[in-house]
């Protein structure tokens, strides 16, 4: 079995707006980093699948899908932050289809794990609205595809982007089939993701939010993963891990204020990978979200590949020169009490 499969969004460069931080270079530097690791030419790549409409309509309202397609045809903005081009509609379909293809291939055991360089990103796209640079919610579509087409019953989405994935939470807010877990900077955009947001009705207790303050770094993320996320996964017993990963937690990112290093990224994903190997046949797929410093994106892409393949790698950027705060421990203690992990 191949260690991992890669989705690369061919033609994604046509989704671009001058001066916008969500730009094609984000993906291209990850590609370059994988080339430098001698992984690009030897890693299998997967094409996006054409998903049935019922998959998309289970994730997004039809009115929003119609609006998005129309907005792209006019090259208008969905909101002040979220641009489209005439190619964005098809590229958004491809981004979701590529993530779903990687998830499906890993689910079927063709590959041990997957890395989808999906662009445009997706985790802020709610049922009824695109926002925060996001058009279609790629990871939610992937989860829905596994549920509807592959017979999955329990999925965990772990959101490690700098920002809370309000869209993904919204989509699975009342559904127990998909657990949603997020570690994110707070207070910050989009203003959601408090510890008390846990889902409703059948989905109550299947959403776990860990909002942490600025200047939290590697120790915060690794500790929260080991002491809160892992016990939560032990209870929910997902059959596959889908990881929304944004490299904007890196200390060099211009839009964030966290102190995470690329090596910290590798360690955290390795912890999750170990859990997956022990509990769900190693099934784990990383799907790209944000990240706007190109050097950090390159290093973090290599960190993902190293964690998924076990290939040796050295973080060329290194740790943050700033001291990490300890205030995140308040979230740790509150979460332990709230979820009964104390």
C-alpha cells in the first residue's frame, strides 16, 4: 500500500485576484517543498471526482449554490473578502471533488493517507453563505461523500486552521455522524467557536471547540491534542480522520498571531496519525485551508508529508523567536472540566 496520495488542483491559478492573500502561490510553494523532499515525482496523484448533486445539496442550500455559480459568472465578490472569477465555480467543484477523491481512496484502503491541496479553501463556507475566502466547503463535502457513497458511519473532522471553521460546524451542528473539533485563535474572525458550542439535538456533544489566545504555540497545540482531542476521539471512535489544516497558525503568518512552528505541525499530525493507526486502520486525510506566508507554507507542507510518510525532514525555519504565552492553559483546564477529562 502506498503511504499517501496527493490531490493537486490543476488549473487553480485561474482563481486569483491581484493583491489578495489567498493566491495561487500558496499551493505552488507546497509543490516545490515536496519536490525538494523528492516526493513529488514518486507520490501518486488523484484526479477530482464528479460528485452527484445530492452530495453538494446535503452540504449547501441550493439557493447558495445557484448564487455562487452566478456570482462566479460575473466575477463578483461574495463578501468584501471573498472574490470569484469566471473559472472559480469549476475550480471550487474540483477542489471539493479532489478532497473527496482522496478521502474515498484512503477509505477504500488504496492508500494509507491523503493530502489534498484543495484551493479555493472551504471551512468558512456555511450551508447558505460563502465567506472568508471560501466558496464550497471541501472537507464537509468529503465527509458527506464518505457517508453517502462509501458507507461511513462515524467521521471526525479536526480543524487546525488559525480561524474557527464556522462553516463546517454549521453544516454538521445537529448531526452525530460527524464529530467536529477545532483549535483556533480567539477572539478572532469569524467570532464563533466558544467552548460552550457543542451542537444541538442529535448532534449535541459532537462538537468540541478549543479557543485559545494569541501567542499560543507548539506546546499549547500538542498538549490540547494529547489531553483533550485524543480522549474525545477515544469516546467517539471515528472510522477516519479528516484534518482541516491551515498553515496560518505558523509564527510567520501575516494574518495570525500564533507561535506554531512547522516542526510543531509535524509533531501534532504525527500524534493524530498514531491514533489513526491504532484505531481506524490509519485512515487520515489532510485537506488544505489557510496559510499566507509562503516560506511557512512550504515548510508546513513538508511537515505534513513527513508526518504522513515517516520521511526524515528538518524544519529549516525553526521555532518562533517570541516567547509563547501560557494563557492557553485556562482553556485546557476549562475543557477538561467541561468534558470530564479532569
